């Protein structure tokens, strides 16, 4: 999965950079914005979303959005830089360190194109469970599930990462999270490990078995 195109997979509409989903113009990945506060709270607090997230506060409150605020301008700048990046045989298209140095993937907000409503998120960054690898995670509002949006945004991010020269991406999900396991398999991931994951007290505590998936991009 190596894209040698000289132009970036990240596009720009006016002043807004975005990552398109293949064969779906109704939704796109953009930067997260201050105006996404209420949609973010609603997404992360939905029980069918929040119960799977072992590294995110639950219930998710307005104060937790402060995690994003110091980085909003940097995320916008990074996304704009990705949109204008080019690829040739002599130079990397974009320094990967600029992507992994921010705590949130710059194009993390799955947004309805016509309304601007945030309906999902995706994040990728250095894995805390698999040394040296990038790890991807994702959520989609339950009333928007079943449309292929989670798979679409995962594949969009993988296309960008492949273009940037990333060779391997991992993902983890609880062993009972069958929909996520199926999604990752459909997106070309294969199981490579099982690991016990500490679970937060507000979600039952203890440890749970998780499946590790990997996707080779080159």
C-alpha cells in the first residue's frame, strides 16, 4: 500500500484542509474545532462508545475538552502543511515527527460535509502498547454506524500514513468487541498478539484481554 503520487492525499477546500474518504463525499476528516465541544461530549459519553475506551475519561465532561484547546492552532497549521506537502524520490513529503509530536492526529474529526457536524473521531500516534509502532483508534456515533464510515476513515488515514512513508500501524480492541475486530480485518489488519489491558475503575476496573492487530503499509 504505497502511494507514490507527488500530491498529498490531504486536500483543501477554501482555507480548510481535509482528508477525503474514498467513494464518499458526504463525510470527510478535518481538524477538530472549538465548536465541536458539544458533539464531542455527546460522542464520548454514548454508552456504546464510551464503554470501549480504556484511556479516555468517562463520563466525558466539558473540562476534558481542555486537552484539545492548547493544540488547536498547531493542528490547523499541521493540517495545512500536509495539504501543501509534495512527494519526490529525494525528499520525504513531510517530517513524521511533526505529525507524532502533537497529542492528537491533525485530521481527527469525521465531519458531515454539508452540515459540519462531528460524527466520529480517529486518532493515530505513538503506541503505548507496542514499542516503535503507530497505533490507530476510532469512534463513530452509533446512529451513523453501519454506513462504512469507521472503515472509510481508517483507510483514509492509512493512505496518508503510507504516503508519508510509515511502514506499520497497529490497533487494539477488547476481545469481546467483535464489530471492531471485523472492521480491522476488513481494513486489511491481521491479528499478531494478545495483551492484558488495565481497565479504569469507572468502567469496572481490573484487566481485560485485548487483541492486537497490525497492518503493513509497504
